[in-house]
């Protein structure tokens, strides 16, 4: 007898957070929206720290533009290092056959 997990849209969360800032009693608001007050507090904290990037959806990460750029550069660096290693191995294989192996 497991309960199905409820999902909320981004718009619902944003409206709930907006209402929570305009109302005095958050617990009462949570009861009206039929959600737990802890959930509303968590949504408020996420909105306060990420603003427009909050609530991106299931499986999507909440990254700032700088963090996205850093992740892209790390991925590019890993690809370049892998290419370099492959080329090193290829050079060493081909160099062994003509006797000019340098041991790189």
C-alpha cells in the first residue's frame, strides 16, 4: 500500500512561494494548498538561493551560468586529454616499428 508521489509544476511552486511571502501564516497557507509546511519552507529556501533558476524540473541541475561554463570546460578538457593519450599511444606504436622510439 504505497502512496503515489505527488509532483508539482514549476508555476505552482513559484505561485506558492510568492503567496508565502505575502501571507503571515505559512502553515495555514500550506494547509490551503494541501502541502506540508516543510515543503513550502524548502521551496522558499531554494527560490532564495537560485531565483530564476529554481525548480528546473526532474533530473535537471540548478546551475548558475558560471557553473555551467565550468562544467562545459571540464568536459572539453577531459575530451582533449583523452585525445592526447590516444595520440601518444599511436605515436609510440608507429615509432617502435621504424626504430625511432623515444619512450614518450
